[in-house]
């Protein structure tokens, strides 16, 4: 293969004028928004609520039954749902700049 036929970066015409192809430094980057990271943390925290639900259900089904298994289950469900909803809303808010950029430039997701 000849080195004369290699495409260099200035010859690429599919980049938008002034666009730097680095995701983290882009003005529309979701990675630069704290709402995105807090939302992801809340989604991960919801796993603790799911674990509490599993513990509550499991505590009722085997061996010596836990006294407050229903309380553990209810607290786990409430915690998981609150974390999932808040996490989803924050991620959507954190990605709003990217969605606006994609809509303006006609890019699909």
C-alpha cells in the first residue's frame, strides 16, 4: 500500500467545522455533567434496595423467620424505586445537551 493514498485528518470532510473528535472535551459531552454521574450513582444505589427486597422475601421463606421481613421488603422497594426514578431523571437531564446537539446536527443515536 502506498503512503500517498493514506487519508490524513485535514482531508476528512465529515467533521463539523470546529469539531474536535474527543468526546470528553466536546461542549455537548454527557461525561462532563455532574447530573449524569449522580444519576448513574443512584442507579447503582438502587441495587441496595433490590438486595433488601430479596433479603426480606428470603427471610420469610426459610428457617427461622425474620420478625420484620415485610418492613425490610417495603423499605427496599421504596428505596429502589426512588433511586431508579431519580437516577433516570438525572441521566436524562445530564444528556439533554447531547440530545439537543444530535437534533441540531441531524445525527441519530
